[in-house]
C-alpha cells in the first residue's frame, strides 16, 4: 500500500460531483456525495468504461457504455452487465485537501458473481441429482450423470447424451425459429451463467432451404454482445454454432454479430433478472 496523495482541494469538486484524478500512475474516479469523498478505479469491470463520466445517483454510478452500476463507497458491482467489483481506495480530508491512497484489493462482487454448481473443499464439482419429470408431462427422466437433458415428449424432442457431443434437439420436421431459440437456451454466458436468449443477445433467427443439402435448412443467427470487446464472444459464437448444428434438420449455421441497436440490460427477460438478483 502506497502513501496518500493529494488530488484535489476541498470545495473544488461540487456535491454531488465526479472527476478523474491520477494517483501513482493510475486513473481514479473521485466522487463527492453528501459531504464525503470516495475513490474508485475509473474502470468499469465489464468493458473498461470510464466511471467518472457516468450518471451519479446517490452513492451509485452507472457506466456510460452499458449501464452497469457500482457502489462508489465499496466498488461493488450492483447490476448487469458487470459482475466483478472495481477497486475502491482510501480517502481522507486533511489540511484543506482531498487525499487518496491506492489499495491493492477490490470491493465486493455483485450478486451475479456466483457459480451455478456447488463445489466441495476438494474443488471438484458435486454431481447434480437426476432430473425428475412428472409422468403426466410425457417427458422421460434422464439421469444428470449421463449429461443428457430431459425434454417433454410433447415437443417432439429427443435427449442426446452429452458424451456423444450432442444436445437435446427437436426431432426431424420440427425445425423453426421457435425451436432454434429453444436450442439456444442451452448456450450460457460463461460469466453470468444465464442463457443467451434470456440475456437478450439474440436479435433474429432466419431459416432458408439449403441448396447443397435437400431437405435441410441453413440457419442464420443474429447475435449481439454486451460490449464490442466482450471476452466471452468467441466462446458464445462457437457454442451457438455447435448447439444449432446438432439438429438433424440443419445443414449449416451462420452467426452474424450485430451491434446495432446496442445491448442494454432492458433486453433481459424477467427470468434472467431473477437469476441475477436484479429486481
């Protein structure tokens, strides 16, 4: 931990207000709210947006790029699409100045930063129990250890063991935009553990007859990312192609990245908000 560095004069920054200062070579967002000063790294942990330029509401600041909110007192990530805290730093007021000292740690991660599978002390994942589906639904219960997914028989789908590299897909003749979207619910963001349909990343699905393989369809998926530099992008594209291509009626899959209109948290479904603890 370094020394305190004077970054501003008391009264220089309006209340409420924010500015960017430099401390030991790092850009720091300095906030003045309700008579107190707070300092964070001037970096949104989602895609590097400048927090000091964001909308300040009470003790919350929203990244100007995609709206992720942070607590200016702790650095905690409060809302999507950020799931990791940004660093908060020590601040003191002395001799008519505002002083900041950098911390080496970070604040508390947001509610979305959690694993969907509990892990014992050994670090090995605990196998989930077999899926139990009421017989009245017409579905077949498939033990989770097989890696297969129980799918209601009424959908015309069949369960394919994951060990074969397959996924649960609708049977032949059932391919349509709706069934493709259902397939895409198996693709989950590796950081948020929410499927890409409920996250609002799928802008469109187009099916056209294949000219090379009669009886099959060419599928085009218009997908966006939560930010242009989303680190999970390559994985999501690959998982999307593999999942849709597993359907027996699919001849090929094209994933087109679309950044207009930009993604915002408003595109998420209520199910996604519930999973992420956003109310």
